[in-house]
C-alpha cells in the first residue's frame, strides 16, 4: 500500500473557469464537505478526499499541463489541470 499524506485533505473542484473557482474558493475552505461524496457550491460540483498518495503532488507539479499555485500563509497548494482544480489543505 502506498504511503498517504498525513494531515492533508484534497478538495476537487470540477470547473475549468478560474473566475468561478476564485469566486467560491473561500467558501470551499469554510464549508463542511462530506468525505467521498460530491456536493455543490454555487452550481459547481466539489468533492473531498482525505487519502492522498504521498508522492501525488510532486508527480503532478512536474507535468507541463499542471498549474501549481500556493497560499504559503495557510500552507495550501492548488493544482489546476484539465477541467479541475485540486485544493490540498492541512487538516486540523
């Protein structure tokens, strides 16, 4: 079994529109999203996963088609690729 990243959760946001993502980003961070179930925030589907392979972020960030964004103050990493954004948030 692969190592999982401890104390991290990943919220997948199913949109390729940065403006729409940006509009709901803060709301996503404070929402209580059920694990392994898709939910909707302002018309955009989002899902939460807490089991993330240890090397996933590193594997994704070297791909040329993946945009990597960081919020250093909150230790959040955001990956954008295809028609999704993935927000990696430290669990409390």
